C-alpha cells in the first residue's frame, strides 16, 4: 500500500531530480541551515557530501588540516610493497564540486553555547549543527619511553596512514633475514580491530617474497583474543607458519604480551616479565577520541570515547554536536558487540547523522537508521576474508543483528573453505576500497 | 502547491517500494556498489538499472543459502524479504550506466565469438538486450564478471541457475577473460 506521508518526502529528497530540489534554496538567499564538519576522513567527508547530496539548501563547511587524505584501510599493503600509497590518496576537489566549502585549517576553539567554531587562521563559523569526525589521538605516555618524536622517527605506529606508513615500509625493506619485526598491540578497543594481524601477514608475505625465510613477526598483544582470529590463524598457518617454528608468533595479554616500556635505542620492548629485542619495532600506542572532541568533554565513555544517541549520532552530552567515526562509541556494548572502529562504519554513521539532520532542517521526522560494516583483510596473494556487521535501532537502543553479521566461513562442513572464497574476498577488498573512497570523497 | 508536496507526490507515484522507507538502507549499499548503484571498483558489480526480479531473486537465494557467495550471503541474512524487494525496486529504478574500462584488445574477437555461441541468447549479443529478469552485461566490470564465471566453474561453489550452469560447461576456462572483457568493452 502507498503511504504518502511526510516520511515519503524525505525519501523523495534523495530520488528527486536535483532540478526540483534546487527550487527551495533559490527562493531564499540565506541557507536553510549551516553545518560545520570537523575532520575530513571517511566519516567527515561522507557527512559533508551526503548533506549536499540530500539537500543542496544546506550550507556545509568542512574543516580539515591536510589537503590530501590517505586511506588507512589497505595501507598494510603499502608496508609490504604490494600497493602504491598513491592508490590510497584522495583530495577534496570532489567535495568542493558538490558545493562543500573546504577549509584547510585547524579548529582552535568550539563554543557550544554560541554554536561557533573558531580556527587557527582566526576565522569563526556559526553552525546549526556541528559534526565532529576527528578520528583518534595517540596516548604516547601510556608506553614508557614512547613519544610522538620517537614514533615519527624510530618506532612508527603507522596507525594513521601517511609518512609513518612509508617509514615502516623502509624499515621492513632494510630488515635482514633472521630479523624480528615486533608489532605491539594496545588494549582494545582500538582503530581497525583486525589491522595488526593483517599487518603481521603482510610483513610475513614481504619476507617470504624477498628470501628472508628466517625472519620472525612477533605480535605482542595486550589482548587475549582478536578480530577474525580463526581466519587469521588458518591463513598464517597455511601461508607463513604460525607458532612454534613458524614465521608468525602471537603472544596474548594473558601470556605477558602487553608492552609497557620501550627502549628506542636498543629497539627493545619490555612486557611485565620479559624483554623482546626487535629489528623493526612497530608500537601502536593506545588511542582515544581526537583532541577536539575530548577537549569539549564529549569523551564520556571511560574518558576515551564519545557517547552518542543511537537514532542520530548526536552527542549524549552536547546538543547539536554529532560525533562519528573512530572517536565515538556505539553498538551493543552489553554483549561485547560495539561498533568496530572502521572506515565503513564511519561512512554508515555519517549517513545516519545526515539523514537525521536533513529531516530536522525540513521539519520532518527522522528516518530509522541502519548501521552496516564490511571490513576486508588481505593476508596474502589472493587470500582475503571479511567481517560484516548490521545494527538497527529499537526503542532508542542499538541492536546488533547477529543474523546479518559475522566473519567469512573458516570451514564448510568438515572441509576447508574452497580456495575461491579467499581469492574472491582478496579481489573484493580492492573493489571495496575504490567504492568507499568514491562514496566519501567523489 | 508547496515544492515539498510536489516531491512527495512524485515519489509516491514511483512504485510499490514506497511502502517501506528504503532510502537509509539503500544508502548503505552505496559503500560498495556506488551512488545510484554505479560501482567504481572493478571487482564490485554495478547494480543500478539491473532488473528488479534478478536483484531480488539473487538476494533471496543468498539469504536462504541456495546460492553461494563470499560476502553478500552474510550481509543479506539480516534483511527482511520486504526490504530485499524494496532494495531491488530501488536499484532497478536507477539508470544502467555502462562503465568505461580498459580491457585487453587481443582477446576481444575470441570473446565476441564465445559470447555469440554461449551468452547472446539470454544476455544479448552485446549484453544490452537481456531476457526478462536477466542482467545486462554491457559495460559491467570485466574483473567482476571474470570472477563470477569462476564461481560457476568451481563445483564446490553452489550456483543455482540452470541455464548458466549449462552455458558455463560449453565455455573453456580460457574463454572467461575474453568473454568478460568483451562485455566490459561495450560501454560506448
């Protein structure tokens, strides 16, 4: 049955030719609403784009420090030499073409009472809604001996793609046969849950290809389990050798895997009881919601992450401020099914926030949001796998839909999964990357 | 008449899918299949403008484990049949936009011959004249199509379409790439 109600209009906004929509803004000189987006990663870029896509009457200003974005997803392939970093990079022209005002500037202050954002360049922008997509900042002090300078020069985290990714790549290339590549993983939740383990595989692949058969990849982990664990362990075992005598070794938190101190000079990691010398030491420090959100007091979850409303991603502590991407916390926390900190999730959260805002600025009820995630890991040539997530909102709460979630099969019945599955998902990872970059930035 | 009302009325005339507010869900498909279902990733299919019956059937086959898939079968299991139908209608209502792509010119004549003998009956000689409920292939991504053909060839990969399974037996593995490239090249 057809229902011509107000909700139908909001649907109409997205499917109606732009010519029809453009009538509204032309009628009034002032914009329907002003939205400021802070942070031009996957989350912020998607938010800016979709605001303009769904309602060109909204004035959108995006504030982002950098002029070039480098995708974190698939950046482990840059470290191993499988991928050119340029394939992960995109600028902001696409958003500008959609009428987004892009400012390469830094936020210096936000005044939630006056609803203004001030920037380092001395400009002030008023907003009706503010979307924060600041990503994460690193807590270097949590690992004794670490600092930002050490990270930039000697012990890169490469957990924000860019110069550190290339530094880690050079270090791996210079690593001799028999060398040890240490990956220190912080206590979760952290950005890109399967990332450290995909990195281990990519490093092992590099070593195997370059004749470094005696190299070791040692994962020192503050956690006792990890994302897609059976899939990683299966792949590590078949491709590189895992555990005793294998190329990849994983030390869990319970087995004294948590790195508490580093000595940058000797490239040594100290856990509670042990010490591990590496030839390359990749320390991923714990991290938390980006400074701009934390300074506002929005990181109400353990003083680390920003809590938001399930129906629209609005901060639970500050009206008209929406927090999306890695900086927020959401999902079904009680069942340990929180939102993973992924690019796909950030895009999904951006779309939910935008749909709610467009409805609000048009005096319509917000549509029911759906949050989805698809995350591929590539662990070898033509060997990939994924995890998918689906969340809906019911009674003002996130509901993790188990039936629409889960990892790639490890086995099919009693047999191993046909190799084609792994090949397909390795190939899909690249298709996914091209499409998410376009969905957010084009 | 207010413009908003115009938009609402126009939309309500669009079709039965209007019974479900499918837009927010459909936007989540864009992540991998592109805005309006036009993919820019070579291994992900464009889905905008494909037949509603085809889209809906394939999604339901994944949902009910009648058709194998590496990723999509997990994703669709969280959707209701009504949502699947509405998504199919949504993307079927987009325009099919063949994507420009580089393909190896060397295999095109081999591809044309193999298409004429094995594919043209149902998909059309250039992939733009399919039977009802059959997907267009003109300017679909060649990389994606080559992977799909491999699924049909792999006996462990359950693919339910009888005609396709029959057609695939006539093809040799060496034909997959030329056939895919030939259809991919039909974007002009």
